[in-house]
C-alpha cells in the first residue's frame, strides 16, 4: 500500500499515472485519507507518478523503479516568490474532452516550470508545479 502524507492539500485534484490507468479526479481529505474515484488503485495498483494539487501546492510522488522507493516533493507558490520572474514559464494546457466536459474538473491546467542556470550558463528546468 502507498502511504500518503498528511501534507497533501485538504482538497484539490489528483493526477496519478498507474500501470493500469490514469486517474484525474477531484478529491477531499476525510479522516486523514484522500477520498476520490479510483482510490482502490492505491491499494493494489502500480504507481509511477502522482500529484495531489490545488492552486497553491503540489504534493508530488514518483516511484523510482531502480531502488523500489518513492521520491516525495512538495512545491508551493510561495517558493516562486524567491525565483527571478524571467526563470518561471507558465504553460496553460487543455484537458482532454472526456474530463473537460465534467463540471467538477477544470478545462485547463497550469504547469509552472521553474528554470535555473547551470554552472555552464545553460538554462535548465529545475522542477515544476501543477496548478489550475
């Protein structure tokens, strides 16, 4: 079973890539557990990558197959206040019609890409955060 931290946003969206299928659903936390359609995959599924996010915070998990462990990162909008504005690039992406037609799913997502300069002055993607 995959352990989910109490540090995920209290409500928002889950975007999770399992071997079996993709989950993109709204969720709420009840009794310390996220409640969403498809949550049974956390009991038996093969998770590759997962985001629990709202407008301000992205709780990100990725399965590292080589070590059979999980990398967990929390990225917040507050962190972006300390990044030079020219090093932030925001993409607005459309959601597939099967999701966008639903009233409980946003029609677009925002990907906030955070760049930095390497030692050789090359611009590289440091990390990103999903928002709506």
